[in-house]
C-alpha cells in the first residue's frame, strides 16, 4: 500500500527507498512492505529523508540497494553489520576456542540453537559458525524494525562453507517457546536488554530505542528449560542484578569484560 503524509496520519514505521532507486529496488521495497504489514511511502528522486521523518513516519526502513536495508529515525540510522561477530567467527575458524558464548553453552558441531533475542545478530552469527553447516540456528526478534534490517542483511551475508545460515523469525520469544515440543533445541540463548544502559556505538543506541524491553521472566526461563536438551544460557551486564534476579550465578570469565554469562540445565538434564 503506497501512502503519503496527506493520505494517512503519521505512522510509527514505514518503508521507502533511497533517493536514486532502480525500478527493481522499488518493487523489492513494496513487496517487503506488504509482507511486513507496513505502509510504503514513495520517495521522489533525490528527495531528503528529513521531511518524511518530520511529517509521515517516526522511523523509516530504507531500501538502499539490493539486499541492504537501513533503519532511520530523527536521531540516527544504522544498517546490518556483522561487526565483532565477524572477528569472533574468524578467530573460531583459526582454531581459537575461547569464545565465551561457545564455552558457556558448550556448543558442538551439529547442535541446534534457539537464540530468543536476535538483536543485531552478533551472537547468532557466532553460534552458526560454531555449530557448523550441519547445525541450525533459529533467531527470534519481536521488534519488527530490527527484524527487518537484520533479516535482510543476513540474506546477503556470506556465511561461508563452514557455517550454517541464521534463520530469523519475527515473533515473541515466550509465545514461540510455548509452541515448541520439549527438547527441540540443544541450547536456548537469551540476551535481554541490559538493566543499566551504557555508552555505546550508534547502532547499539538504535537497538536500545527499537528493541523490546520486556524483561526475561522466570516463566520464560522455565519454558526455555523445557525446550532445551542441554543448556539455557543468559547474557547479562556486569555489576548489575540481571542474572541474580533469575536465580543464576555468573560463570567464570575474564575480569576485563563488561558482560557476564549464566546458564541453567535443561529440565530433562536436571532430572537425570
């Protein structure tokens, strides 16, 4: 559905294109808008985004070129970038087995991993190379804006022959967990928003603005334990109460990191 600010009031999120789009890109953007249930706002050639953000939408998903989508609001913008995940993947492929997620989750080749908080896709990409081509990583994201940017970026990311591809799903994690049979995944992983915001790069500030901020509940944790075959892993912020509130203790790790990790065994493992 094509709309303009005069036809429809200001919307929270809409889809548009770059200022110099090819016809194929316009068609791609329109199809994506339809599949996401969002309005498509046509953009005149070389027209700036500012007026659209001022009058038509609080935020825009902008199709820049084939396969690349950026998220814009009045404060900043970001597009998919593997960032540190790319370096972590390279280290793993070079034989460095010190990655914290892989160590705490005890990930193995061929494992099936459920990442309940896709976010920017960093940990999901690392899990994908650790479990390898025969493994599986399903990553859930409730925020449509983040899902749109990261899922489109993952489509064109070169995962390489030694990695499976991340399978993003736009859904609420707790609701999704309830639909799964017991023991569906070897490891279930959560990275809820940190309790105490810290200074970070623009992409993480955008993440904080657009991510769902509902805390991880004990009920969701128990549901994850039912779905897992071995471990449920939770990432938290150092010097916070993130893990303690869930009854988890931080696993041993580097004294210099700002991140801590907790884990709890799957219900089936706990009964053994």
